[in-house]
């Protein structure tokens, strides 16, 4: 069953299945059709997110267990709601005491029946799996190791012992294990198992193996078969060896009628692979287009120019977006992904050694070729398999131009041929042997990790002219989207992916939609932003890059008119968010090479400025921009709820919701008083529920084009001839230009009632009614939701 709308709840020990059941009546009244639950399988104790799965066969006890989940599903059914689950096929927690499969591998090594579950390069580790869990080099930690209860202990950590080794002296005992305890810093270069991104605490799972798929999906499939679950959100499919084959198998196992969306991050205008048997993506592509249409291109360019002037040309600061991404990619592939690159070098070396025509490519040349091609993959990954067809999209991902640029790193032409070998391997064109297959899959998996870490987790924190654009799937170098481009995108969705997901705020967004909407208004008034920076210049920041980002954060995180009233977000929440920003950027400090003095200076500045007394200055500034931020936030919400696709609402976002990067945005769900955004949200959701065919796979999307001097400030479209959405875009520029005078919108024929306006407010469309004056249409609100009557 395809949902009409979903509502995401973040489950955690402080918000369990029983707590979720208590809010079902509220959510049903809101108008959604399905609850969207964060991962429910057994996870590391205390986990606040559930992505660190340890047991695929059990529903998480800390949330109430399987029976509580089934009771929640029953309660939801009583109110006409279904359940959608977030599932994690790519990885598990590398937590031996809790992960029984991994525990068995550590105890039995390659003989464990679970050894096939994980991508472990045993030869690279000399027969041992590296466990980078020690706080210091092994020599410094020997005194902290002890054997007790048949296990090896280090502090609170426990590890199994291979059979017959418990009696050995410590050095011999360590050498006799199927794992090697090591300093955590060795994960960068010596790790010999596949992980999630650059996180050694999350170990990759080989779901491409049919037996592993069956074992890790049995409980989820049981819940689907029993009708407990009606939809699935697939986390990070790009981490899988063969996403299309996995999704084909999942579709077959669920009977083909389970609504499934994938967390696929599409680059600008990149299509979702047509062969994937899914309803679409989780919606970050929609987020990018919605945010973009409420961003002014001219003002964004002015902010970018001013940003470069203010922050200066030091390092990555003040650079252009493309250059920032490339430098970040080099940093990540050379340092954080060194172990992944080493695997590819070893695998490519074996392929070359086995074929006389490919021999004599030195390891350094293969490493250089791999790195140079990886940093030039413009999307998350190519989709191809060894020996299989190579789609044009895969060739474009590892393009001839990328080959030409990569070869520039070599001075000897014959050595540069290593680039050709690597490209052919990456595209699956050099045979179907085990090494060729492994290289093709791991190159794509590494490309995905590199893109995520270099763009989302590095460049987005280094290049910050307009931080509302620095969101998953976004393009900070080109943040604006024209109405024409937005209409083209929506028409494509309606045609190809009508049941795809759409989002504005998620558990992973760096800033909630309302925070981004307020910041985006700065693109309409870059001169006012300059004036604000002058007013707060007395609070000295550790560096100008931080000051720029911190004050923009304050603009988004300070509701206009705030004076410490109840319900306003706590300004102190900006401190951890901005500390995370500077660590992710890695310019002055990082997660692994921390500079305590710089970080203290950051915390002191934020507390004394944007989160402290300076917040009053920002609140005064926001009073002048508040009506325009409100208009953009309401417009974005209404567009998401009525455009093609299935809207997913993140918990709490049916009203004003101010949240920063996780964990700030993953706090337990709480209901709150309704506001104007609630009115808009409820009206749109109820309309979707009452007229599902208007928004279904058979529904249509038709752009409507206003006429007159302010036509560019109205985005409007009609769904299936029955519902019209009209919203105000760039409202500050509109006010400065004199408002809606002389601007009209011709409605399709019929009588139309505005569901967001006073009762009885109707408009006549077609030839009989003539064009509607937009000043009249938007007289009560900056948005309108029209429903055909009769």
C-alpha cells in the first residue's frame, strides 16, 4: 500500500513503542497514513538512533521488544495507520559483546559460519582481523589486558579467546587469536574489514550473499508478511556491493507490494537508476529543489563574493565550491580512506600480476591512479558489475575526461597507463574473476564513502556563504532553483517516480527546514547581512570563517521577536553544533587531531556572542525579516505536501521546528501547541487523505504561470485538475518591488475554495471568472491551497 503521507518518529530508550502508541491518535488526526519508525532491530545498548544493529533476528528490547512493536501496529491499524520501517542492510555495530555473529568470527576466525557475513581481508592482516579499539599503542596497554572468565578483557571491553589459548602467556595469547587488538589510530591505514564510511565501529555486511541476506532479513520479512509493516526505508544502499540486485531480491522477498524507498543521494539532475524496483528515493533531491526555489540567485552570488572577501584566501577558506570539494576529497581519500585504497591497490595488483599484458604496474602507480579517479567521481558511485553491462551513467561517473586529468599526476606515459587499467576494472571490463569482481564492487563502495565524507561531512563545513544550501544532496556552489527548473523536476517525478519520498527535515539534516528558510532570506538582502556583521563585530571570533557561519546559524536559530519566551530554542544548543562544524571541517581541529585551545575559543565565542548577548542583536535583526522567513517556511511546507511524491514529516515539524545537526535534531518526540504551520500542514494532509487519487500514481502535475510584474514571485501548480498550490517566493524582494500590484494568476475552469482562508472564500476560474489578483489570493496568508468544488 502506497502511503499518502508518513510521519517519522525517532525511537530510543526514552521514546519506546508504547510511547509511540500514545501519540497515534494525534498523528491520525493530523492526517498522515503511516508512521515511519527509525530502526527497530536490536542495537547497541543505549543507542539513540538504532543504526548500530547487533542482532537482525530480534526487535530491540530497550524499545519494548517485538510484542510491543506488534501492539503499536495494532493501535495504528485501529486509527487507520500503517507502519514504515527504516532498515539497515549495509552494516552492523562492531561491538563484539553485543554482536553474536562478530563474536563468533573473532573466536573461530575464517572457520566461523559467520565469517562470510563480513568483508574481511584475512591475508592483509596475516590471518587476523584488526580491531582498532585500544586508546594507545598496544605496548602502552599491555598492563591493562587480562584474561578472566575465559575472555580477554581491556577495561570494560571483552573479547573471545580462540579454543585452547587461554593458558598462554600474554604475548603468545595475543598472537594466537583470530584478531589483533590495536591502537584506534591504525584504523585509517591498517583496517582490513569494510566499514561504514570512515567509522570502524560499524562493520559492513555482505548482503549480496544469499544466505547472509536471508539471515539478516528474516525478521523484517516476517513483519512484512504478517502485515505489521507496509513499507521500508532502505538506509545507505550505495554501501552495498550491488544495490540493484539487493533491491531486486528485497522486492521479490516482500512480494512486490511493499512500498520501498532508498536513501539515495542524487547529484544535480542525476537520475535514479531505472532498473531499481523501488518507489523512489527518501527525498533529499526534493529538498534541494524546494529550498532552491526559495533562494535568490543574485543575492546568493553577492553573499558568495562577500564571503570570499571576509574570510580571506587562506587554505580552503574563501575558495570556490568545486575547489573546496576537490581538496576535501584528496584529504579524505589519502588519510581517512587509506585502508580502503590499500585494499583496492592489493586487489588491482593481483589482477595485473595474473595477466602478462597488465604486469609491471607498480603499487604506487596503481595507488595514484585509484586516488586520482576516485576524487573525480562526480556522483556517489557508478553502478556496474564485473562482466555485466556498463551503462552510460557508469561511464560518465568514471569519464574519459577524468582519466585525462588523472594521468596528469604522472610524468612517464607508460606509468600513466595504470589509470586506464583502474578505469577498466572500476567499470567491470577486465573479466569476472574474484579479484575483478571485488575491485569493481569495492571501488564503487569507496567512491560512495568518499563522496559522503568529502562533501557532506567536510566541504559543507568549509564552504559556507549561505549555509541553508549546505544540506544533504544540495549544491552550495549553485543554491538557487528557478521556477521553470522546479516545474521540470516535478513533471519528471510525476511521470517516472510518482510515489517517491519527499522531505524537508530528517534525522540527518544539518538544519531543520525552518532554520534553513530563515537563513535563505539572507539571499534576498545581502546588504542587511553585512550590516549585521558590522553590529556584532565587537565579539571577536577565533577566525572569520567561524564568525560567518556562527552568525548565520544564529539568524536561523533565533525566531523573530524572541525575548526568551517559552518554546524558543535554547541558544546554548548552538555551541555543540558549531563545535561539530569546526571538527568536521578539519581546518583548525578535528575529531582525531583535536586542538583543545581552538575548540575552547570556539565555545567561548559562541557562548559570548551568537548564543549569548549577541542573540538579542540577532533577534532584533530577525524582527525585520520575520514575515519573510515565515512566508518562505510556509511556502516550502505546502509545496512539499502537495508536489508529486509521498511527503515524510519529521517529528515535530508540523509546527515551527528549530533544530540543528544531530544529535540536536534527534531529541525525544514531544507534542506542542499548534501554530500557523500546523494549520497549513493539517489542511494539506487531510486533503491528501480525502482525495488520494489526486496525488496518486495516476495523478498529474501541471505548472501554472502568473502574469504581471511580480510573476516570478509566485510558484503555482495544479494536481490532477483538482487541487492548486500557490505560494510566495522571495517575499522580501517582492515587498521591495511594491508587492503584487498588477500580477494575476489564471485558474483552471471551475469554482475553487481556499482551504487556508476564511470559510466561504472562493474563486471562479476559467473564462467565466477571469484571472485572480494575487494580492487578493494572498490577502490572508502568503500561501493558498485551492480545492475544486462540485
